[in-house]
C-alpha cells in the first residue's frame, strides 16, 4: 500500500490515455465515413483539431483526477506509512491533520492509537525494569525454567554465586547447567507433580562448601496456564555455621563444667563418708577442691564477661592511658609464672606512649596474651613485647618462642573454648575463653587483633589500636 497515490495516478493516466485513444479512433472513423468528399486540407485541420482537443481533455482530466486522488487517496499513503511505523514499534510517530471531516476523524483515531501504544510500551518497559531490578535485588539465587525445562530467567545473585553468566545458562535445560543431583531430582519432581517443594542441599563451590535452602514452585499464568517452574536458592551457610557454633558452645560448656563439679563432688563425698582419715590426704583433697572451685569460678566469670560483651551491654571507659604502665602492671601479674618456668620478657617500646583506652581492659588483654605465651612455651625462652606507632595507630606485638599453631587452626583461634592443646591448657588453669575475650575488648576499642604463627618457632599476636578515640 506504500505510494498508493503515485501508482493510482499513473494507472489513471494510462487508463485515460487508452480511453482517449479509443475515442479518437471512433471519432476518426465517423469523420472518415461522412467526410470523404471534403478537401484534404480541411481533413488535416480536422485531425489536428481532434488531436489537440483530445490532448486538452487528457490534461484537464488528469488535473481533475490528480486533485481527486490527492484529496481522497493520497492520505491513504500517509496513514499507511504511519500504521507501518506503528507496527514496527515506532510509537512516537503521529499522523498529520488533513482536510475533510473523514480524514480528520481517521487522523485523530490513528494518533489516539499511537498514544495508547506509546503509553502501554512505556508502562511495559517500566514494569520490566522494576521486575528486573526486583529479581536482581533478591538476596537469593533465582532460576526460572520454561515448560520444556529450559532456563529462561536467571538473576545476578545466581551468576555471582555459581560463577556462570546468563549467556551460558539461558536456553539450556536444568540437567545441563551443573546443578547438584539432588536439586535436579527435585526439579524433575516439581515438573511431574506441579506442587511446591522445599528442601536443603549442599554445593561445593570455589569458596568452599555452601549450604542451600531450596524452594521450588510451579508458575501459573493468569488464565491458569502452566508456564514452568521457579527455583529459589537461599544461602544458609552462615546459619548452619552459627548453629554448629551454638552446639559446640553448649557441648564445651557442659564438658568444662562437668570436670570441676565431678572432682568437687567426688572428693567431698569421700570426706563426708569418713573414708579418708589421714590429715595430709584430707588437706590434699581440700586443696584440689579449692583449685577446682577457683577454676569453676574463673569459668563462670569469663562466661559472664563474654555474654555481657556479646549482648552489647559491655562498655569501656576511655581516658588517657600510658601503654608502658599497662605493660608493667601486666608483667607483674604474670611474674610468678615467668619465674616458675625461668622465662623473661623483652620490651621494645618508647619510654611513654599515651592512647585513649580503658586501662583495666587493656591489662586484661595483655595478661591473657602473656599467660598464653607462658603456657605454650618451653622453660628458659623469651617473650618479646614490641610497641610502635604506625600512621595514627599503635601496634602492640606479643611474640613467644613456643610450639606454634598449625595454619589450619588459625581461623578458629578466637572461638570460645577452642584449644590447640587441651591438656596443657587445663594444666595452666585456662578456660578456653581468653582469646575470645581479647578479641571482643580490642574490637570495642575499634581495633583489630591478628595472629601469625609457625609451628615449632613461635606465635605473634598483633594488636592494632587507634591513638585517639574514634567518634561513631
């Protein structure tokens, strides 16, 4: 229908030409029948007049035809072109206003259709953008499969978690994208039963083992049409880890409380039953009971401190503190243990260094670190404490020459009740909570604590504290 006006005008010219030629032939035949005796010069003039008249009629008729076609047919070309552009998705095109009531009505109708299509297109684009943003913002991985089991939608979280791009996944079936076997079986079950399913799965990724809570459901359209299924994978690795930490904590607390309680109960029963008559043995039993009760008291106090810190009710009192005073007081507290193992401390620090901190809490930190250094070192070795100021903060390093720590144990070193050598820790009277408390106290000061160790060589704990109080 494009250029309909031009083609119709050309066709009209051809038809009109044929009609005039036929008319000319007919008139010529009549003239020939009735004008045989007329002078040839007059006949020639007649033929010239006839041809001129036919040409004039042709021109006038073509002019009239062109005007008629321009008024009634040429708008069809324009409307056809506008409709063609609308069909191709160009919704901003508009029809021009034409003369005539019919053309004006058609122009208004086409323009209204164009505006409606543009509004619908804008609305659909906005809805698609919102849906895309929503799917991308979901904190869980999402996959959508069509009725044939091929992937037709995947979000950014899935791509980042499983390190696969949407180009690799779109169009492939659920059996070809590397999902675990149990997830594939559940997806197949959802296709067969068209019912919702929820289950847990494990996936081994580059970052390690990942625990997933998988939810699958059929996708039903507005008219009840079955469109496929959607699979959502929640990463519950951290929840599983926290649950395991809770279980370990309960088990460790039970174990740590059981040992001193059993000892106290056993020795007290023997003394009450009068089985032991020897005064020296009775005193030995009482000393053991006293030692175990002290250990039980320390354990309870550490648990209360740790619980207070983790509840957020733990507060520190900042004031100017001289680190040299903190180190001196901490060394005095552990001096007896140092003498028992013939160990000494080497201090590498300036004469005075003031920071904004809680004096008593820092003493508690240093005593814990020094006690660990003494407990896990051989007699006659040296513990080095080095302090230096580094770009607005102070670094405190406590280095021993002890047994060291395996690299695999370093990530768990600050967990509650985690011990490298349980027997030696119990002999030293430790509760297994010291490093967890150290970590909480340092973090309360907006600082960090790290550890560097080599088996058989020694261990270094590094505390990084700000020189001035940070305002939050």
